[in-house]
């Protein structure tokens, strides 16, 4: 078995938790096995894609709303979006 999952199962036993997918994701984040900037980029991109169709192409307003929501600068949001556009 995977060492990560074994470690997670041990963590669950210790804290009397039932292992599940959401718990595993939280565990991976809490153990800092994923760089916080990766999580930030993923979250911003997911929210942007979800909001953009409802904003009728008004990217600037969407970026400003996301900057406020995630406590980031608009420039940071634009940078994340540009990075994604290059892929």
C-alpha cells in the first residue's frame, strides 16, 4: 500500500476519525505536502471559471471580486490567469 495512505489511516485511528476522501485531502494540506501556492492557483482558477460565464465576459469585475474574496491583489489574480492561459 501507499505510505501516504498508511500514514493517513494511522492519523485517523489516533484521532478516532473515519478515513474518507475529504479527510485525506485535508490531511495532505495540513501536512504541507502540497505547496500552498498550488492550492491558491487551483482555487482561483476554479472560481474564475465558475464565475466568468455568469459575469458575461466582464473579466475585470470577476478578477476584482476574486481578489477581494481571497485577499489577494488584482495583479496576483491576473498573473494566475495569464499563467494558465500559456498552458
